[in-house]
C-alpha cells in the first residue's frame, strides 16, 4: 500500500474540488484486491488503509454479542481456496479472484466427483463470462463461483477441493469517524465495506465517504458528521444497538453505494418520505440539469433498512447511481475497476457536497419588516431603473422576504419559488446583514 | 318454481366457487317474468323465491307509515292490462311483457281515440324496437310503453284501454337476512328488487347477493353481514327509519346492481371517499388485471344516496359493471336474459368475495421487534443464501414489519408497498405466529 | 373632457350589461393623453376625470411622510421636454408622446454632444419602431426614450436638451371609493393609475374598475366594496400604512390590470393560494368555456405584492389577460388605443362581475332533513315520472342537500360536484324556501 494518502490532493485543493475523481478512484484501486467479508482480516485491512486518510476509530465487537434480535457471528478468515483437477491443475483458484469462493464458506478439503461437487458450484447462465458473488453468512455451507461457460465444460474427473478458511470466535470490526461541527446535531454518512472485489457496490461508497470525511474535517461545518464504515446489515444493527441513546442526535443521513458508475443518480427516499434530507436531495438533483430518479422507500436495500426500521425511523435515504440489482454487473466480477470511473466519482462527490450544503444552509428566518416590502433600493439591494424585469438575486430577496414567517425554511421557499436554495441563501444573508431578517433558532 | 334451490351447488362447492355463474343465472331466469314494483305481490313473490335459498326475514310496513320525510305509499297490484283496437285485438298486452304498463298505473277501463290515448304512450325514438321502462310512483297517472316503431304505425281508431290494477292501502314489503359473524360489526349488502322484467339493473344484484348470503352463511366470518332486498329509495329510507340505532354497527357497505353484463367493473365511491370499503374495492380492482373505473360519489344513483345522506354518511359504495344510464339497454326491454351471462355473474361474485376478503383480513399489527429488522433467517422465514433478490413473500414480511406501527392497516401497507394485501395478510400471519407481531384490536 | 359621464349608459342598462365595452373604452380614450406618474398633476387630473363617474374621495399625503419602510417622495411635474438639433428642430418631443421622457426625470437644460447625450437615451433594439417606458423614481437622473431606428440614425451634432420638470415637496395623491353593502366586510378592488400613455397596463384596469364601481353603487350588495386608484407600490404601501386597523375587514380582493387586450384570462393567485377569491376566480374561469391560465403567487408583480406581504397576507389575487412582461407591447408605446378593444373590456367586466357574484352568493347551509333525502316531489321540486335522468336543477338540489353540513360552502359543493355555483345557489334558495335548509351565519 502507498504511504502517500489519497486525500492529500483533495485536502490541498479545498477551493477547487474539480479533480477529486482521480484520488477517489486511486483509493478504490488499492482496496479492490482485498477479500472482505462481514468479519475478519479483509475488513480490518480495509479500515487500516482508510486510517491513513482519516483518523478512524476502529471497534471490535466479540462473536456472540447480542445486538437486538441478532448475534454477532463467528469471524471468517480465508487464506486459500481452489478446485484442482486430477492433473493437479487449479481450475478454480481463489488467488485469481476472491469472488470464486462463496463468502463465509466453511473449511473443506476433500476429493470428490463432479456429481458431488456440482451442487456447490454457482454461475450465471445469462452472463456466461462473469463470476457471480455469493454469500452464506447464516447457514454453514461452502461453495465456489465461476463463469458459466467454464462450468458447462467441466469434465467428469476426480477433483481436489480445498477451502482453507476458518470460522471461529473472534469479532466483528467497524470503523467510525465523527467530524465535529458547531452543533452536536449530526448528519450520518453510512457505507458498507463488507464486499470483496466489487467496485461500484461497496468501494465507490467507501472511497467517496472517506474523501468526504477528509474534506469536511478541514472545515468547521454547522452540523457534526458521523461516518460509519460497517459490514452491511449486521454492522448497522450492531452500531444502532450500541448507540441507542445517541441516535436522537442524528437529524439527517445518507447511505452511499453504487456511486461510481456512469448511470444517472437514483435516490431512495427515507421511510419518512418528506424528510429534510429527502427534500434536499430532490432539490439538488432537480437543479442539476441531468436526468435522475427518485424512488419511494422500501424495506429492501442497504443499511437504510435498519436506520428506517420503525423503532428508529431516522431520516436516512440512500444515494446511488445505477441502483442495486438493476444493472447486469451488480454482484458479479464485472463490477470491477473498469465499471467505475473518476468522472462519475467526482460528480458523485460534488453532488453529495451540494446536498450537504443545502442542509448546512437551510436556515429559517423571520422578516423583521413584514408589512409591505421594505425598500431595497435605498439599501443598495435593488436595481434603480424601473420598468424591466428583476434579476434572479432580486427575485430571491423578494421570495425570502415574502415567505420568511419564522417557520418556512429556505428549502421550503425554494420549493415554492422553484429557485435554487443556494441563491436564496445568499439573498437571505444579504437581507440579514441589512437588518431585514432574523434567523430563527430551531 | 323449482323446489330445488339454486344455491345448492354453490353451498356444495364452497372450496371451488368457479362454477357459481350457472346457478346465479338460473335464479335470474326464474325471477325474470315476475312483475315487481316498489310494493305488491310481485315483490312478495320474489322474496318468497329467495326464501328457498336463504332464511329471509320478510317485513311488511303498512301504507301511510311515516318514514323520515316520506310516507309509505299505497300498495299496487296488477292483474292484466291491454290496449285493444276496434277489431278487439290486443295491440299492447301486459301479458306479453310487463314493461308495457307504466309501473304504478292507476286502474283505467275506457274507450278512446288515438288522440286521447297518445299522451299516455311512451317509446324510445332512438331505439325503435325496444320497450322503455317507466314508473309513476308518486303522481297518480297511467300509461303504456311500447316500441317506437309500433307507436308510429298506430292508426286512427277507437281503442279499448284497460289497466286492471289496484292502488290501495296495503303494505311495503322488504327482505332482510343477517349472517352472524364473530363481531357484531356489520357489512351491509343492499340490493333493490323493485324492477319488473329487467335483468342487469335489478336481478343481477338480487341473484348475486342471494348466492353470496348462502355462501357466507356456511362460514363464520369476522364481520356480520346484513343483506337487504328492498324497493329502491323508499325501501332504504324505510329500513333506515326503522333501524336508526342499529346503523352505528354498519362499518362498510356495498350496493350491488348492474353486475351481470359484459362491461368492466365500475365502482362509485362512498360519500366519505376514502373509506375502508372504497380502498378495499380500489385495491381488488387494481390487482385484478382487468380494466375498471372508479368514480366519485354523487347524490344520484341507487340506495347509496340514502345510506350516504349527511345524517348517516355510511361507508357504502356501489359496485356495478356498466353503470346505470350509460348503457343503451338500461331501463328498456333489452335489459333481458341475453344481456346478462353466467361468466360475468361469476366474475362479479368472485370480485365481491375478494373485496369482502380484504375487509375481513384488513387487520392492524404492531411490530414487537421494531428496532432494526428481526432475523427472519433463524426462524426459517427467509432464504439463507444472500446475494439474490428476495421473493415476494419475503418482501411482504419486510413491508409488514417496517410499517406495522399499531396504526397502519394491512390495506395501508398494501397501498404504500403496492403489494397484494392478501400476500401481506399471509406474511402477517407468519410473523404473528413467530411472535414478531401483535394484532391491535381496533 | 366631456361633461357626459361614460358610465351613464352602464347605469342606465343595469339589466343589460352587454354594451359596457364602448363606455369603458371611451373612458380609456379620454385618459390616454394624460402624462401620469406616481405623484403630480397628471395623477390628479386622472382622478378628477374619474370623479365625474363616481364620488371619489381624493387623498393627498405630503412628501416626506413615512409609510412603513418607505418615504413619500417629492412630487414630480413636467410641462415640456425636448431634444433639439443644431437646426433648432425638436427631434425628440414630449408633446408628441409622453413616453419620450423618463418618468421622474430631474430638470435639465443644456447643450451637449451626442456622446454626452447617448447614456441618457433608451430604446428597444428588438422593437425598433416602439418607444420604451422607463422610470427613475428613487434615483435622481434624467433621460429620453425613443425608437431604436431613430436612435441609430442620430448624427453627431450639438444638441439642446431640455426637461422642464419640477421635483419638489408636494404630495402623493390617491383616490378611494367605498360602495356600502349589507355587511361591513369588504372586497377590495385595487388598480394602479400611475402609468402615462399606456392603455392595457393601467388604463384598462382604471376604466373597468370605475365602471364596476358605478354599477355596484346602484345595488345593495352583500359585501362592501372598496375601490383604490393608486400609484403602484408606493400607493398601496401608503394606503396600507394609513389603514392598518381597517385591513381586517378585507375578506377578498382583486388587483386589476392588463384586462383590455385580446389575450386569454390569466389569474395570479393570492399568497394564501386557496383563498375563497382564488377558488371563485378558478370556478368562473373553468365554467367560462374559454382557455385561461391560473398561476401561483409570486412576490413580483403589481400591488398584490404589498397586500400579500407576510404582515398582511390578504386574500388578494391579480386578474389579467396577457400578463405583464409577457406581451411584447408591455411598457412600450405599442400599448396604445389599438391594443385594447371594447369587446375584451366588456368580457373582462362581465367576468369580474361573475367572480363577485360567486363571492356574493357563496353561502353555507345546513340540511334540516339530513337523514335520507327529503321527498322533493311532494314539494313540487322534482320531476314526477321516474326512469329518466334528473335535470341539472334537480342534480343541484341533490348536491346541496347532500353536502350542506353547515361547513361546506356552495363553492365547496361546486368544486366537488363540478356544477356551476350559480345553479347551486338557485337550488339552495329553492330548498331554503321549502324549509329544507338553513343558512349558517359565518
């Protein structure tokens, strides 16, 4: 691994974030070869690499710990795995691609016929060149994944099957980092980091979140930002179980994944549906000038399932480009370093920053001069020759004045006026400085 | 009349209701020749025939009884009616078709010229072969209905006009049958049975409701079911007037009519508009795979006008196929035994049963494990190999768990998830048995 | 000016308002030549002319008076203005068209080269034949407006520039007239009258409002009607500032402008968005049979900006045909006597009357016979031969009975039933007379 951090150029260019795609992609490339799972050394190595970028707090939760309805499972580690033919050739080799082994496979070392081996082999008939990704976390079994074309050509033979894994007491590992803001109210950014060599579904989110954390750590934002790098499902359940009291501080949140491919943005709303984060994402995407899709919450997906379970019901949505299960490369060996690219990663980074900026600037004001319009002209805030249309900034001031009733947020004003909330925020600042508004503390 | 009940095959085939169309149609065929009106022996004969199928309670309300703003009218009976030409030939003959006489015509027996007769003749210029259906319940008059083609060809002549009717003190008759369920809360099924030889508008509802009552009487449903066989308008007013206290038990209701033709289903919503029955019908029709139409409530139509009057405002909608007044055969002799058919009647029966099933199974649960998802796998409720999409039943469990907050009904979950409520109900039962849910008693 | 009032024929033809277009147009023609501004004698002469039609109360508010955040400006008057070339020819002449001078220009009398003059000249490159309308109320400057074709051809020369204006202490003038109704609750009709020779944007509203006031003064309406003839912005601010307590009586209001051209009606909703006046206008336009457009409130436009400022938030919308800024003639010399026409003015007048009629008749009733339908037939209110569709008036009665719960207004019933509220109002009157309804006093 490099001893140069990927985020260094990002940190150095806080004013010009246009070139973040390269470093983000570079971090993905480094993390790609590691065989991660929901527990074990692959996950730990991943967090160690991220620790070079951000001061990650690493937690270990022992096997058997009760986390709500779940139990932290045995820790899985794997050193090697293969199927050899009778000539002693490795015809399926974990060292070639870690997707070849069903994740969480129990150890096995046996000779067997093709008929015995066959039920343990997984392939994709529709995509005969790709290796599928399969897991078996909660049922003890083993298996291999391979291209369907290869599976079809396997001859009758006596095969030597070896999975040199351990599934034993140990611990579940996750990483956490909090950027302190002016308020203790938090925005949660959660990414799962438990998938092995899969770039879009997993590493795109991991890498963008890491660089985002590095960037925000240089600022003094309004909100505090909590970053979680966790194994999917069991990780968010574990974190929520250990932080039940803390959860009330989380005001908004995003699960990030599949944000490195060339697809349009897809946002899955929180269970609340019209939460501030849902509206902020909708606003940014609507003003992006690009096609996008916003879908309703459903209880299937990533860790938003847990954050949005009815006992928590947090305002956490999920930002993706091509959504899980809807692109052919999903959960296959084709979700590789070619499937993600620096430009998409950069745009994802910028878009997330824009969403956070909306949340940061979404203040509520009260008009201190609410009876008729105040005379903006005498304060130098308005064009002086009448008869022509007002400019965008003047319209923004008029909207902010008209709708600042002490309850409507700038985002609410943006939704009604169809103006960009960032222009409204600038207008509000100017009006505030002119003594025409007062911010309401919520 | 047959001494074999039509519902016998239905009762015998509770498990396989596919063949209900034949018996339902058979009952229509038997009832078709009877000259019904809002009072009188035709209505009584009809109820007597239905009594062979279900243990109908028959009520008689005397002429002159005050029912809210209305008064029960004189009883009308008719034995014969005709117009004879000067050759003594019956050129219009009640015995040929009971629509030939304006329903509730006062007795008349006179010689008259065509000019005198003409204002008493009704026809349909647009449908010159059909006999229209006309009534005059509340204004004492008489008249004949005939095909327009025949009307146009009537020569000058001296005609003998005879209507051998009586309009005298008597009573208004209606039938009532209540299938007792586990709860005293009721679902009302109301059909008007006051139209003479008209199949779709009248007998389709009468016959389907009868067979439905016979079917439900074999079960022990959650709700009690009250079936009313009444004359239109005055019948529902009379029943409501005599059961004012009872009305609070009616939780849902359907008026059934025009459900025997080949048209798509049309549902007219209750005045409440979003009542549970309205949502249940919308759900069943949306999942039927067939085209359908749902219309808003209006105060014109059938007895839902009375059930939905502002002093009651019951959750009663009206289920039809081709809606009244919107098919040319409506209120003409063309609404005959050819216009309705066993297949449509069977489908109507099944659809109503499906609606009732939704109401029966629309329970409300609270998730007993609301913090994060419970681990379905360890309870044998979830597929164990990860990486593929969940099956429909697994999605149903996730939705039920996520939205069971003690207030949202299964139908509410179905509307949000766009899943079939019957699949959700099965999922809820499985989760309930696994101890993950508790039903809320409303 | 004529000593015959324009409204005389309107007053004489209260029963037949079809011919109001001519008189309304005639008044515009008389007012067109006057050089109005937000203060000064042009505005006063305009009000004096209107005083021949209606007993206008004329207010003078001295320069320097504080009106909320604003100060009443100096009074502007102009006698003459021109640019002469070195031959002594008036090449730009205020006497030819009062738009030639930038409204509120300070006095100037100087010789200057084209280069010095050029920054003070305004034209419309896209409309080279038209003179633009420009103002400079709150920044002391001067200027001339002229056709772009003429501007381009101006030779180098020594020009004599004269603006014989005064900008001195004086007063701001506005006119007010209240038609007393049965209630002290008011409907506000506000028009700006501060534009010089511009017909659609200004005089169409002034003239229609005047004739409307004359017409209403002959009646004894339910509401009182307050008519304001004011300079834009500063006028409504001044009035609101001087009538802060009175404002609570204003229940509904309309700003009228740009209602003389041939465009479709455009209604801009009040800030409240679903106020009774907004719904009344939507109802009338929807039932007009003509295309129209309804837009949301925005804080840019006419005096509704002030009436709808958050400190007042009055239910005041703005009725236009072609909306300001969206027709090329807007704020140019092409908004002249050819651009408006009697037919459009007449239709605008009728439409506003129809809106006011909806507000006047929008009562709330409670059904005194709410359990089932009352028997309309025995009261002579319903057709007696059954079997055919009810007529419109019968449907209106059924709707009024069904929805008159003491809270729903006739307009609310109209919206749900999609019937014309005026038919519903007639039905309600008939039912009221039959003792079936009681009006609720709000």
